[in-house]
């Protein structure tokens, strides 16, 4: 019997789908119309993902967890529109929340980012510390926070159409997790985080970001075969191996890095370019227009010009 952990047993899953097919539990991000953007407000997708992972962990019939996305993407990253407070004017915010609430965009952003950092650590740990192996089944976009999610999983299998990257750096942002330096090394991490460009599944495989790349029509079958194989291995062997490998990275400082990143996030997000540039456009013209204007500046020099036609800004 594995150690019991607390989770909300009365949770009504709406933004994730939980499907139990012993010995496998399938957890599907279920916001396809938003490219499975990771909403971090209380009770939203990330909270439900946390609870679903712990539910599978506590179930003795489940040996492996498969994490995937509904629709045409795994996840396009954190949901910029999930907290309306960032798009309100100071007058609107004062009217809605009262004169004592933090009213300036800087104050609201600091509060919001702080909450995001705490929330992110919570649901990522539900995967990292899960006593059952977690496989990420990735197709389509795996961007920004989607990389945090897939990266925390023990194994990542991607389809040929998958794209990886951190485009938010192009509008003043900092990565939420520091997994890339451990997974793909210093040079590749800086390349992605300095340019905001995207790489293909094959590049991600060559860099060590994913374990295998298969055709889209074979993705589910391949993931299922790997999960069934793991389920046949004595659970104590699998659990021991996960603890051992994770411990190596924790000793190398991964958890310390994760805990300190919120300081860098605040520094970047509270900078003047962030408040007078991208987020100002979001407030005045909407998220789609802000993303369109951002991408237009990079078009002449984009490191992946063949990917320009693939849009992900409808989240």
C-alpha cells in the first residue's frame, strides 16, 4: 500500500478528464478551445490536474498515469486571460474590489505572479513526487508552461507534429520552471529562452527533451504500450527507480532553483517594458491583437520561418 496523500475526493472535474482503465489512469487537459491553456485560478485546470494526479496515486488499481491534451495541442502554456484583474483599468479594479485592494497594474501583477508561483509549484510537485510514473503524451503545441508540465513527467513521447518553445519571452516574461538546464543543457536552454523560438519534435528528441518521436496516428498506441510495459514491472522497482533518479536532480539543486525563480519572475514582469508594452496592448486591444503585434516584429528574423503559419494565439 502506497503512502496516502490528501486530495479533494468531492472534486468535480470540468477542465480535465479522468479516465480509469486499470492499470492505467488517463488524465486529459480539457480546454481544447483554448489549446489547453493552464488556468491557475482556484478550482481551475491546474487545481483539477493536481487532484487527478493524487487520485490516481492513491488508487491501488492504477500503476501508471498518462497525461495528454484534448484537441489540437498538448498545452499552449499558462492562460494569460485566466485572471481578469490583469486586464482591468485601475478605476474598474477599484470599483470591483474596493479602495483597499492593490489597484495599480504593478501591484496587481505582483500579487498575481506570486499566487501563480505558489500554485505552479503545487501541481508540478503532484507529478514529480507522485509515487506512480507519469507519461506525457504530447502532440501539437507544447509551449511555455506546457513545457513545465511535460518536463515534470517521467517520460515524454511526442508526435511528429509537436512544437516546443517559450514564446512569452518575446513580450517580457520569465520561465516559470528551471527544468531545461537540467534536461537539455545550458546552450540549448539559453537559445530557446533568448529567442522565444520554437523547435520541432525531432529537434526536441535530439536535444534530450523527449524520449521518442512517433507519427501522430501511432502516438496513443505507443504510449499505451510503454505504460502497459511499466505496469508489468514490480511496482517497488519502478517506485524505487523514480525516487533514485529524482534524488540526483534534487541534490544538484533543482528544487532550490524552482523555489528561487519567483524572484526573477517578479523582476521581469514588473519591469517598465512589460507594463507599457504588451500588457498595455492586452488591456486596450485584447490578447489576440497583442500577440499579433508581437509576432509581426519578429517575422523578418524568425529562427523558424516555416512555422509562422501555425497559429497558437487563440488560447
